[in-house]
C-alpha cells in the first residue's frame, strides 16, 4: 500500500523482494491495469504499472492523491451500482464504464472485478482494459452496416439473402414492392420456390451446385407476385461465405419494360423490312408508269393534255423520291467504317451536289478547313448525309440566296465537325424540336425523312448531330464527328 495506515491484500514490495512472490509478479507485470479499490472510502489502495500507464499518473499519485471519483467523474452512480452488484455476487463484468485520464482523455473501458477482504472490509480488485480501439471498430462496423442497409433499402433492385435450403433470410422494401407485399418482413422465411415461377426444386439445387464463391451468375426467369400474376425477371445470384456452408445473395430486377421495348424494337424491325419490301414492289410498276408517261410526252398532244402529262410526271418523280427516302430511312443501318479524308470526299462530291436542281440556283459557299484530317466513317452513308443537309438548307431559302458548307475543328476541342448553314427566318423552337421526326416537315412537298436519315446515320456512327436556328446566325446543322 502507498500509506502505512491502509491495509493491503497483496504482499508488499519489501515482502516480495526475496523470494519474489508469484501474486506480486502477476500484479506488477499484467497487461491489464489492476486496481485494488475501496468504494466506500473512494480510495485506490493499490495499482500496478499498467494502471499508471493507462491513467497517465505516476504510481505514487494513484494511491496518494487520486480518488475513484477522479477516474469516473461522470459515472459514479453507475460505478456504485456495479460495485454493489460485485459485492452481492462476488464478481462482475462491464464494458459500459469509462476511465478519465489525468490529461482529461476519456477511455472506454472493460472492467472485470471480484471481491477481496482487506482487514475485514469488502474491497474490490478491478482489472481494467482500454477498449477504445474495439469500440471505434464496433462503431465503424455499425456505420458500415447502416450504410449498407441504406444502400440495400434504396436500391432499384430487389435484394434477397437466401439460405442453402432456399429460405429467404432477409430482403428489402423494393423486393416487397415488386412482388406485391406490404412489408419486407412478410417475405422472410418464405422459399424462393414460392416467388420464382421458373424454378423447381431440381433446377434450384442444380443452380446452387454450379455457383462458385463470389462469382455472380446472371440468369433470366419469371417471378410470381402475391396476387399470382407473373412478370419477366433478371436475377444476379452470388454465393458468399464458406464454401462448405455458403449463403446466397440475389438481386432481382423486373424487366417487363425492357422486354416490351425489345418486342417493340423487333416489331419496328419487321415493319422496316416490310417497308423496304413494299418500296421494291412499288418501284417496278412505278418505273413502267414513268416510261409510259415519257412515251406519251413524245407524242403530239393538246396544250391541256400536255399540262396534265407534266403534272403526272412531276407527281411520279415525287413518288419516286419518297420511295427512295422511305427505303433509306427504313433500311438497316449497317455501318462499314473506313478511313475517309473528309475534305477530299466533299471536294469529290461537289459536282454532283451543284448539279442538283435545288442546289443549282443557290450560291453554295464551301470552306474546307481540314485538309489533312481522316475520320472513320462509312463513305456512302456520309455522302448521303451531306446531300441531305445541303439540299435541305437550299430548299429553305430562295433562289440566289447563300448556303455555306464548312469543315473545321470544334472550338475548344480537337473534334472535327461539319456545318451546313442557311439564312432566312428562324425556325420556331417548338417546330425545331420536331424536325427529324419522320413525315414531319415545314416544306409543302417534304416528308421529314431527310433529317431523320441524318440522325440515324449519326447515331450509328456515334456522332453528335445538332440543329440550331436564330435570327442572327440563321439555321445551322452541325455534325460533331
């Protein structure tokens, strides 16, 4: 003991010097802090070296100056209750107390205590362990679990934790909503065979046998709602844990909308094939009719008959152009890219462009600014895109007006671009937003398929296409390649 008037339950250091007493050696060299305390007198009777290190006091200070209330200033009521429980049972344990160091730092502590008699008084031997690291790890784990739970609860997919016998151990609100249950707890304990209409006990056992730990497997199935209706589903299933006794995580996605979209796309593809077939079927008799009209044009006709013939020829030509536009738009966009010298391709295309009736009587200004640039493109489709853009721009202005075609780098980037610009009145925003929709056009004889074709080719090449129209700049069609 530190004071001569206080009794001690342990041999003194003088008594333990020769030979060394086993209890004193254990007491002095223990890894945990050990304190002999008298709760009634609020005194520390004895403390080992680790207690001195833990609390930040000199060994002599602990027994001379420090009171138990100094070490537990905020928890004395709880400490008294703990001490009383220890005295009643003879021993006790808690990890709900903390120790205040000399420097004011508060350490969460684990305390194991037992009763010892000192001069006929019930005192307590307390073994104290700093559990700051453990408490911090537990708090971090709780935060991690809370984040994971928040992620699971707010995920767009249904989440399931499944035992090897198929029982659902845990799930989230999205899964309950998807399957028509009010609460996720209603699904816990159910078998996956009750909700997966595509599984049988045999196929489920085979599926689990094929899984490897932490190797997810994606499969399509059909899931059954609580009301008995079934929807197409996609499941990502993964085994985790020990290979001898794994559990399984399943992510469920309702793919009804995707399946409907795929069916619609397939239907559109069929319609495209049908449209292409009809165009080919119509073009043959139309060619025959055009030949007959040309033959009649070489005959001697009255003025009234000649006017009717000219009208029929123009309408025949318009129908032929419409069929070509429909075929171009409805056809499959199979891209065969190759290196294309952009300016050289445009230069070679200019004679054909300038010979077109809608271009011939407009002033086409060409500014080619990428003489050394090659791009990856399907050259045939790129030519059709250029023809469509230039013809559209020329048809939007009067004869003699200027239309410009230029190539350059996009400002601020190295991306090559093509711009076709025309003047005239700006296109209203609500009309501009609809340009490119098939069969929507601002021209009397237009069908809207030209810009629609440009958009399809741009999408197939992963180009960016934009259309802008202002009073100052005019209407600008831009392809960012």
